C-alpha cells in the first residue's frame, strides 16, 4: 500500500517519486518562490482574511495538541500605541536617546499596515518540553507568512529585543510564561522581491 492509497488526500498523491502533478508542483513552487517583503503598504489583509490565515496556520505540527501559542493583532490604529511602547522601552535602555532616535524606534511599528504577533505560550507538561512547544509556535508563525503569500500579500517575520522589554511585554499583555516568537509584518509589497536563488538542499541519504 502506498501513501496515495492511505494518505489524507488518498488518490491525489503522485505515484512516482517526483511531484509531477500540476497541483503538487504548484504547491512546491509556491513554497520555493515565497519571498519576504520588507517594504509593505496598504492594503493589509482584512480581518476575515487575517482570521483565515491564523486558522490555517494552526495546522502546524503540535505535540499533544497543546496549542501553546496565541496571536495578537496590531492593526492600523493600534500601531501608534505600540510605537510609543517601543520608544518607552528604548528610552529605558538608552536613557540618553535623542528625540530623533525615539522617533525612529516609534516608526518601527509603522513599517507595515498590520502586524500579527505570534506568542509562544508553553505550558508545563510531563513529557512535552517547552522547546517543542516553542517549535510549534515557530511553525505557526511560518504558517502565517505562507498564508499571507498564498493570499497575495507580503509578509516578513521580524524579531528583536523589544519582545523581551518589560514595557513592550506589558503593552502586549504577555504573561510571564509567554514570549514573542515573531512579529509578522503584513501588507502589500511596495516592490517585487528578487527571485529566490536556487540552492541545493544539504541532504545525507542514509542507505
Ligand atoms: C526567528 C526569525 C527572526 C527573524 N528576525 C528578523 C528581523 O528581526 N529582521 C529581519 O529583517 N529579518 C528577520 N528574519 C528574516 C526574515 O523573516 C526573512 O526570512 C529574511 O529577510 C529572508 O527573506 P526570505 O524569507 O525571502 O528568504 C527573521 C527570521 C526568523 C525565522
């Protein structure tokens, strides 16, 4: 019996070891050609689209189905307050920061019309360690990026020390056991990203 007979999409999987069917090739091409977009503008995904993207991203592998993550949406109007929280955190870390510097930090919240913050929320578990749960949150973040691409939007996953800053954590309402896995900036790309260079995977085939 082959995967095609038994898999969740029984009957649709290719019989050869090459993904020759058009739908399969389209999926792989989509994965291969996805590019992050640093320059993002309106329109951003609408609330219904965001919900669908987050819901789809929840198909991430999840040991024990603990759902050890949650999402925080920073929409257009919420960006100003987030920018202030980023600036407050920066001022706390760099007490001599100039106003211009703080404005530059504030602007980080405006680099895209919408930001989805993927938060890892690992739970105590006798056999499923926190790192596995954080791995699930990372897969979820990638899922949001992929879903954005699939819907024709641009996205970029960013991180940084701000996610650890108490003032930013308080602004986001993070509990002690939660941490920011990724700030997923979302919108419409301002430029067409360069095609991804073809890179051979590093594979060791054990025989
Ligand atoms: C955990 C993680 C954190 C990242 N943090 C940043 C970041 O803070 N700033 C940034 O420009 N790119 C960051 N990246 C990389 C971008 O999301 C993106 O992958 C990179 O620009 C390469 O573009 P590509 O996805 O088109 O290959 C991060 C990626 C990951 C997985």
